[in-house]
């Protein structure tokens, strides 16, 4: 069985600076994988390389065994990979319902159709409402997405990301900037909506990471220095030295 | 050969004039991210103000005062108009300057009427500087060349060698950081807008007597200024200079030499349809370069945008 | 304050709509020409000339028929064919039967076709088209119709006069033809080449080119070519800013010979040319202003200047339009049946106050009249233009120019 | 929970609800010529209808797709030119009913949009705007060079009556043309509205708001833009075809930058945020252009001032202004605004009319021919060189201004009050 996501010697340079310096990583289907690392380690860049936002300098990304080289973000999305953003990235002027409905369109096969009425489609309406139910935004249905609270926008962001039914979900710091109660809400939400899916996430909040992830990779200066179950990573001396120590200290 | 030299000089004059407009526009763009559609209108105001002043105090006072007036007006537009529209986003900003261009044209007609003004070259410059093979080069053209080059050097000096130039350059790229350092960024924006429009005003003052001072003068020049800075690369002073000269020479030479489409088509192997007047392609066959000279920059711009969207010298996308 | 702005405008609109209605007993002439925008000064000046002619030549003498007065109503067409057609409809709705227009052959083409169609489709309210200045030869050739009358000499007739003048000057060996890239510019160029070829085959056409209309900022490259070609004379059909820009640029770059042209007077152009144009600009046109053709012409001009000190009588044929229309209405005995008026106009001979006779040729509705070559000067000018001290003076006259010229007009009469 | 049932009810009734505006529009279109019977009124209404279609098509780009075009007139123009050429193909034209002619215009507009869109829609924003400007200038310049198709500056003309009669109607009269245009207006507006409800129409909004996010939902922003652009070109072409039928002539002005600029003005004036915005804009602007220009030669000045004021103070345009009141009306408190509005807006209107009078008087004073000292303003004839009219105008302006300023806070307060739900109700 091929891995859901496989990175092979991935490299990225901006000018002379090499940000990602040869990353090899294999994430299995159904796995919840977290990427952690200190600030500036290249986590977001790695995300952007995987999702086709930047072209890589060297190496390969394989999604279910298919090479993603040269693929535009929309093509990668159609192959079953969906992502969220660190900075909330929704459609602010459209209603919450519209936001979700738009993210369902492609996966339900509407493509660039101009002969279907979106309002007439039961599957679209029901699908979107089911997702709203899942992310607890049903009572915000008709508000413009731009006026939601921060946590609600993050929830919507996750809703948009999972709506398309992609089987690989990538979340970029889903709990960034949230209070404790909001974080709990989002973590429950992530757990709920990524059932039977592959999850790749970048996260700073160690509580979230250790609570959610099956496996963890630690990225430092563009290299993965450790990969394994939370326990292995926690025990890894290299990780402790590079990063985790301070983080753990800070947490206790 | 002599004519080539004459055309080089003429093209230089056209190009440098264009540069004075595009320099201000490109500065304003790189700072505020908005293409100022009304830029050529400030050029027109420069010419009209200078005309009005020259009636009372002569040409030289006009050259001195009119740009300052235009600059102050420009700063006012930034302060009370653009800054307000800024919050709605870029498209409304663009539309605002578009509306402003319309309004300025109407206001000019309201004040000065619709006829061409009798704004003339000053007496001291009304002589022929030198002649090349019977083609006289008026002294005024030499004067125009000097003024524009002086402005370019001055601008370059201020931007790269002075403190205020450093702050401006920094504010162009990192407005937030500069603001955090305690500089008044809105004031800098206003100042650059004022200076940019004042430059357009200078161009108007010195171009008014040769190209005519009439309400349509902004419209005639308006879009070509955008074309220039898009070709040169938005935000690049050198790009603006190169593109201005390129357009100046391109249009001058294609007007000065009668290149015929017919020769070109025959050259690449097509045969002339006979009789030409019944052919559906007759208009293509009879095109000559002077006919299309003024639309060549547009073709160049479209090609640039398709193949090199950041222009000749630009660092970022349009 | 913000909201009020919109409301104010819509209130003003509502008032304006109601004010637009209204009808009177007068014989109305719709003047459809640009009254706003870049060509407004030409249009406004033309409107004043119409109003003044109607006032002094008709109304002051008791009107036409049994005392009906002429009333000229201005309609702003913004020099757009589309707007012209809208304003034509408005004029027809107001019961106006006479349409005067002149600026832009493009508009004239649109109007003459629209009027032809209108008259065919609505026999009950037909209208006549009094074209006082659009000179595209096609209007009285291929595109002629019964409803259209042209009071100006057309481009070909004027070119005939220009080339007569050039042909008479043995010193001219080389001629440069330059014009705006559109129908009129092309018509001028081809007529110039044709007539010169007939009259003086020895003259060499050293240049024949077109430039984009209204788009050229700087004419220097063109004038360089002209100077380099050693031309002895230049022929151009340019008008407006293109005329001014070309003329000034040519002179500034060292050319000293004559520039033969159609439109280089009035509307601020005479003033703007000033000293530069002296001895260079040669203008073709009907109507002799300097020296005044008659005492009545001088009186008329003086009276006009009293009323409009900033105006010019630069389209003297407008008096012919008003005079001939009045005479035709009197002859026909009606102002309502435009067919009768049109038949009265056909073949009419009219003594113009500017000297000579105007004959409205029956076969194509082209006015045949004296055509003059004028020069731009400040000497011996009784009536200057633009209050500049400069004006145009007749230097040569072609009597009843092109009276026998051919026409391809094949007119259908009702 | 109550909230949900309420919205569910609204959705259930939305089918009948959403048809209502269309039925009303159709009725209005049928009835209008009964009220305004003059041919010129019908001509102006025809012009309005054509502008509405064009503005709606333009708003598919600007409002729905976030693409600012400075050269959209060429798609309407080329569609129109194509239709006139078809009018001049005697045999073919005699074999089709006139009613279907606009479809050909649409197809040609769409064809051109397909070609241009293939390279111009790769990016939105300034790149798109500049390419549209360049292409617009290019084609407008071609109109005087490529005489075979565009007919030079005098354009090309045809005769609509040579088409196959539709149910015996030959379209000799303006009123017959009116109904044809009204028919197409309804069809095109409905189609454009429906387009905005299709997947690609919805995604156009998404791409406008956030092209990057749309890409991560499986949609190529470029192709979404392209389809919007092509559709917009089609409807612009329809408008061109109707123009050809109404005026029977197309000229350079149908292609030039002024026409392209005007449609931007019209659309923005009406409001880009709502589907019906451009309709209001087209009606208001056509009135401004044809009616106000009969009254004052300064009409373009007022139009320019109105436009700048709109951009500065109401970026939502006329439609935005109207929709601003919806929340207050929903709360059932719209009526509380009426009195404060009257108190502020009447003086403000007086102020603006006074200012307009001043402008007219200055203009007359400066530009009227000497000796012509009489002018008529608001049906009052007076001497513009007397002092009294100036005092009156200045007085009106100032009085209006200060009264409006004094009552404005009360209006603001009423506005706030009308937009907050009453505690009692909750």
C-alpha cells in the first residue's frame, strides 16, 4: 500500500538561502501526523511546497504515489489533498453557507457548469448544511463570513478545507491565537471531521499536538531531526536538545 | 543619416517629457499601490496654471509657481480624497482617480473654456539652436531636454543620497515598519503624491507651449503614461526612464519612416492580392508605420504583460 | 450631507424632464451639433450664427408666410452619431421639420441615413436635412437622397479650387499631401492627387500620408519628413487640434512655403496660429469676409460682433441656409409640407450677401457657389477672427466652382 | 431554533418570492410606453435598456468577478458591427427574423472575448485592467484603419426592416423596436441573474474575494475568470446587436475609450455589489445624459462630480444606498427615519441646488457672450450681472448648508436608533 503522502529529498531555496534542506517523510493513510518545530524552521514553507503554492527546488512530493511536480494548487486539490491556512483565508463577503457550498462544488462534479442552478441542488444544500452542523455554525448560516468571530472563522476555515471530501487534510496552525476554550472546541472539531482521513498539521500548541497526533515529525532548520510516536519523540534527546526541552519546560 | 540624428533628438524630447510624467506616477504607484488615472490631468493643470501666471508675470514665474500649485493640489487630493477611498480597496481607488480625471477636465473647461490657450514659448527661447540638413532644432527643445535631465538627476539624488530619500524608499517596501520607527507615513505618502503630481505639473508647464494647451491634452496623453510605467516595470525609476525613451524613439521613428505592411508581407512570402480594392485584407496590406505609430506602445504593453508581467525593470508583478 | 446630494440631483432631474416639454407656433429649426465637449466652441459659435441670421434676416423683416417667425433650437449631439440620432428623435417629437447639422461627416452620414429611413417609414412627419458644413463628397453622390441639401462646397469642389491655385503657380514643383486617417482625410488626399495629375502632371507628389486622427501629440516627426522632402506646397485636410499642431510644427521646423487647407480659421485656431501662420496658411472656402463683399455684409458682420464680441462669422454660408430656407417656404406657401419646400429649394438661385450667386443644383442637392482661396494675415483685415488681429483675406476666387462637375447621385423623388 | 425555522420558511417561499421582481419588471416594461408615448421617450428608453444590458454584462466582470476592465466597449461594439454586417447580407438577413439577430451579436462578442480572455484573464487586478485598456485602445484604433469591417469613422449602417417579418411586424416604428429590446432585456437580465446562481457564477464571487483559496478548492481562478469574461462578452455582444437594431448604424464611438469609461461610470454609480445596481445606474445615467444635457451644457461637470462623490462617500452606489435601509425596515423602524430625513435632506437639497445655481451663474458670467446678461434658471429669468441673484443663490446655499449641518446629528441618532433592535422585542 502506497503512503498517502510521501516526501522524497524535498528541497527549497529562496535565492542563496536554503529553507528546506532535504526532507524525507512518509505519512500513511488514516494517520494523524503533526509537524512541529521552532519558529523559522520552515514548517509553513514545507506546507506550501506540498500544496503547490511554491515550486520545489529539488526532490519530489507524491500523493498516493502520484508525483505532484509542476501541478497547480487546484490540480493537487482535485487529486484529494486539501489545506487550511495559518492566516484565516475564507471568502469574507460571501455568506457562511456560500463559503461551504463553494467548497463542495468541485467534489460533487459541478466543475465549471453554467447550466446547473446551485440553489436547486439538494445534494449541495444538504451537504453544505451537514458540514455547517459539523462545525457548529448552523445558526450563523446567512451571515457574511467576514463578520464571524475569530474562532468561528477558524472553524469555517476547517469546514471549507474538509468539505471537498479530500482524504488528505493539511491544517496550518489551526489553533493559532486562540483562547483555551476555543482551542478545545477546535481540537474536538478536528478530531471529529478527520475521522478515516489522513491529517497533516503544523501546530505550536503542544497540548493539541500530543492530544491529536499519531505520529510527530520535528523540523529544525529545514531538516527533520526526528519522526515517531509522541512518546518516542518526547524521549528523543536530539529533539529535547533542539527544541522540545524548552517547550516542555514552558508548558509545565 | 542626418535625419536619423534629428529624429533621435526629437524622440529624446518626447521620451523625456513622457518620463517626467511617468516618474511621478511610478513613485506614487510603488508607494500606494494605486495607478493614478488623473496623473495626466495634473499635467494639464500645470499647463493651464502656468498659462494664467505667464499672462501676469511671464513664462519663468509660471515655470516656478505652477508646479508648486499643482503639487499642493495633488497633496490635497491625496489627503482629502484618496486617503478616504483607500479603506475601500484598490479598485475603488482606481475608479476614484478615473472620476477625478473626468472632473478635472470639466473644471478646466468650466474655468478656461474649450478653446486652445495662446500659451507660447518665451521670447528668449524663440530661436533656432542649430540645424541639421535644413531641419532646424528649436532652442526650446534643447531647454526641454535640459530641464528633464536635471529633474531626473535631482530625483535620483534625493532618492538615493538623502535621508528623506532613504525613508521614502523604506516606506515604499515596509510602510508598517517605517511607521513603527516613528516616521509619519501618511505624511510621506502625501508628500510623495504632491511631488509626483508637481513633476507632472512641470511637464505640463514646459509641454504646454509646444503640444498645445487645451482641455483634451490630458486625454491625449493619459493612457500612454500607464503604458510607459507598465512596460518599464511598476515602481522602477530606471524602468520608467528606459520605457519613456523607448516609446519616444519607437513612435518618432515609425512616424518618420514610411514602412509599409505591403513590403513586409511580400517579404515573408505573401503575394499582393489583385485588385487590392476588392480584397477583404486590403486594409492590412495598405497599413503604413505612421498610421499605427501611436498604437505601437499598446501592442508592446500587451506583449510585455503576457510574457513578462513585471515589466522590463520591475521586481514584482503589476 | 451625503445622502442629500443624490436627492438633490434626482429632484433637479424631475424638474428638468417637465421643463423639456412645450411647443410654440414658430417655424423651428433643430440645430444638432456639439454644444458640450471638445468641439463645443465650434458648435456654439455655429448656433449663434444661426440664431443671429434667423433673427436679422427673417424675424426682423416680419418672418415668412403670414408672419411666422424662425426659431433655432439647439440640440447637443456631443459629436456622437448615437446622440445625434437620439436628439433627432427628440427634435422630430417636438414637431421640428428642419434639421441643421454640419460638424463631422460621420454624424452627417448617420443623420442623412436616419432621416431617409424616417421619412420613408413615417410619411406624416417628414423632415429636411440642411447640411451646412459636412463636406464628404459621398453625401451628394452615392449616399445622396431627396431630403438632404448641402450648402457648403464639398471637399472635391474645394480641392478643385486649391489645385487651380497651385497649378497657376509655376514655382511649385513638389507637393506634400498629409491628412487625418479617416474618410475625409482620404477623400482630400485622393482628390488632390487626381486634380494635380490632371492639371499639372509635372508636379511631383513627394509625400502622401495619413496620421491617426486626434491622437498625435507631437507632429515633429511628420514635419521633419516634410521639410526633408523639399516640398514647395503642402495640402492637408486637417482640422481642430490636428490642424494647429501640424501647422505650428511644420513652421517651427523650418518650412516656409504655403500650406493649403480647409479648416484653419476661427474657433481659437486663428488666434493660436497668430504670427506663425502668416504667409503660410492658405484657406479654401466660400463666403468672402475680407475685404467685405458688400455694405450689407459689413453691416451684418458689425451687428454680429456687437451681439457676440467673442464670436466669429466663420461659416458665412449659414446666412445662405436661412435665406434660402425662408425663400423656399415662401415659394412653397407652406412650412409643414417639407416635400413642397424641398422642391422649392431644388434649383433655387439665391443672391448671397457675401457676393455671388448660390445655385442649389437639382440633380444632387449640392450648392454651387463662388469658392475662394484666403490667406491668413493681419493686413487689410476689416473683420478679424478670435479678436486676434488676424483674419483671412481673399486672394483668389473661382466663380461658380465645379458647376458642371459629375455626380453619381441617383435621386428618388417622392 | 426559532431562527432556523424562520429561515427555512423563507427558503421554502423563495421560489415564488424570487419570481415576483421579474413579473413586476415585465409588467413595467409593457406599461412604460403607455405612459411615455412620445417617440423620443421611447428612443431614450431603448437606449436605457441597451445600457442596462451592457452594464449588467460589465458587472459580471466588475461586481461578480472582481475584474476591472477599461475596454469593455469593444465586445459590445464588435457584436454590433457584426449585426450590421448581417443586416447588409441581403439574402441571409431576409431569411431570419429580426428578433434572433442579437444572438449573432452575442456570438461575435463571445468570440472576441474568448480570444482576448485566453491571455488576459490569467491575472486579475492591474494586469487585467491594463491588458483590457491596451486591447480596447488597439481595437478602437483599428476601427479607422480596418475600413472593410469597421467602415472608418463614419461607421457602417444597415436597415433592420429588410429582415424576415416576425408575425407580420416589420419594425418600422420605434415602439415595435422597443418591445423587441424589452424582450431581450428581460431574457438577458434573467440569464445573467441565473448565471450568477450557477457553480461557475458562484465561484466567480469566490475568486473575486480570494483567488488563492478558490484554487485550493479545486478551481483554477484563471478558468473561472475566463468563463465569466466570455459570458460577459456574450451579453455585451447582445447589447451591441440591440444597438445595431435600434440605431441601424455603428461607428467608432461604439468602441472607443470614452464608451468603455462610461460603462464603468454607469455600473459604479448604480452599485457593483448588487445585481440590480447597474440597472439603476443605467437609468440614472441615461437620464443625466439625455435630459440634463438639454438643460445645461455643464451636465458632464455634474456627472463627474456625482461620480467622484459616489466613489468617496457611497462606494456601494445607488443600490448600496437603498440596501442600507433594509435592516431598519426589517426591524419595522424604517418610518422613524422619514422625519429626520426630511429635516436634513430638504435643506441639503436646497444647498446643492443653490450651489448648482451659483455654478451656472459663474459659468454664464464668464462664458456667455458679452451683452448677453440674461439667464434663466429654474424658470426664473434674471440678469446675471445684477447683485441680487448672487445674494439669493449664496444665501440659499449657505442657509441650506448650515441647516443641514445642524440637523445632521439628529439624523445620525435616528439612524442608529432605527438600526438597533428594540429591547422590548427581544
